C-alpha cells in the first residue's frame, strides 16, 4: 500500500511519522522549518489515518507500507522521526531494513507489554465509553484532554480535535484493521540489535508517566543516552512545540555521518 505523503525541501530525507490520534497534517508547521534548514522532509499518513483508508479487514503492515512508499518516492536511506504510534512504526521499519536507516528520533514511546498507569487506563476508558454510547464528540474531547497538555494553545487543541475526529470516524466506519506479525516481536533483543543506529529519544514534559518510563527503557535498549524532555508539552509534543522539536531534530540530523551510496538495491 502506497501511503499519502506531503513533502518539502531537498537534501537528506527525514521521514515524519505521526501519532495514533493524528495524521500527517500534524507536521504542517514542521515541513517549512525543515525544508529551510536543507533537508527533504516527508510526512506520511499511516494506514487507517488521514487519507490512508484501509479496506475492510485488510491486514496492515505499516512498516512495509512505509518502505514501499519511500521506494516509490526514491528515498533509499533516511532518518525516521516518529511520535507515539509513529515511534513504534519507525522502530518496526528499522528492524526490518536497518541498512536504510541513518537515524531514529522517537518521542512518546511506550511498549505494548508495559502495564498501563491509572491515568492512561482512564484516558482509554473515557474514549471507549463515549464511543460505545455513540458520542463521537465526547470521545474526541476525551482524546484531546488526554494527549495535549493543559498549556496547549487553542490552535493546537483545535487541530488535534480535527485529526482525532477524522481518525475515530474512520475507525467506526471500517473497524480496526488486523495487524501483521510485529517484527519487533517480544522482549528487548530486536531493539538492542539497533544499537548501531544513532537514536534520539524524547518525551513531552507533561506526558503521562507511561511514556516517560517507556522512553527511558527505550533509550537504554538503544544505547541512546539520556532521554530528552521537551518542555511545556504533552504526548503530542512535536505538535505543541514544533520549533523546539525541529531544533532538536535538526541538531540530531547534523551530527549524523554523511550518507553513503544506496545499499539495498
């Protein structure tokens, strides 16, 4: 499946992968900033989000779709930057095709087998209850409250609500598509195999404890050093703090070795 994309700039490809309640428009403010800094920024919709509609019951493998799309776009090697779901998919891409990944910038990650905190459980339950009652607006409100910080601007909250409304509508219409077998498997071994890939791991200052804990664990497994805390931000830290995130990302990209010639074809 070729994924919808938006691009800006020329130079080293930096692939932007969005969080679960959002779509590729969460990177609208980032694209011009990254392009002006001399990189080729590529924002993708993951399956079931934004314009990437998934036919009923199609098994999805987002990591394969990302690789197929980047093949189509002529991006052989790249840096992956992901938030939440996007961080997970970035890791899945990296363990599938490590020879193509120059670096990983991952924000708001939590492994699925990590027990949920009461705060995260409450957020999930509020959304489930609203959807079960057929109250889409209440589900959207619960999601915005859960995934943005109390200091988020009205513009950020409105954008988050619009993306979440669209994603939940898609979910209600088509259901949750079944997932292919996760290439990360279980346990830390696949992540530790990525220790040769440069990595930056971050979390929003006001995100739930689950993602602080998950980020710390991920940083240890990847050998990425200390986790970076993005100030004045919740789970959707890049959306709330685009300039801060771009500064962190660009500093990380500039420290990477120069790209070598294509290797996978």
